[in-house]
C-alpha cells in the first residue's frame, strides 16, 4: 500500500507545501500542511465530499488531525491548511516513517 493523505475520505491529496518544526529537546513537533487546490474542492467532489480532518494513511494505519482550516480571500478559496501536532519521540518516528 502506498501512503496517502486525504482531507475527505476516499479523495487523495497532494500537499503544496509542508513545514515541520521540532522543539530542541524533541518533546514536541508540528507539521503544517498547505493544499493550494485540493481535489476535494474541485469538480464534482466539492458537492459530495465532506472535509472532516486530515488523514495520513499508510500500511501501519492512520495519523489523524482535526486541525484543518479553509483559507479564503475576497470570497475565493485560497486553499486548506492542516496542522498535525506530535508529542515525544514515538510520534515523531511514526510520522517520519522510521
């Protein structure tokens, strides 16, 4: 199974940008994903899909965050930002796939 990111179940996405920060002592980390033109907001999908979080799916299972926000400017969609917070070494290793 290939890894996938989904904002709406069943619709795979590709992040436009990902920024990762980590505390010096490794106690916490944050990954911020930006999706400029997500598939779940285009075409027919926008009428049938419901964004309920960001789901990172791989052979080990799922990593989930509900911290997902749509970005708008002048009434137009500018994308979606999702923030995934990690605590400790285990969550960091799981996220990095090591």
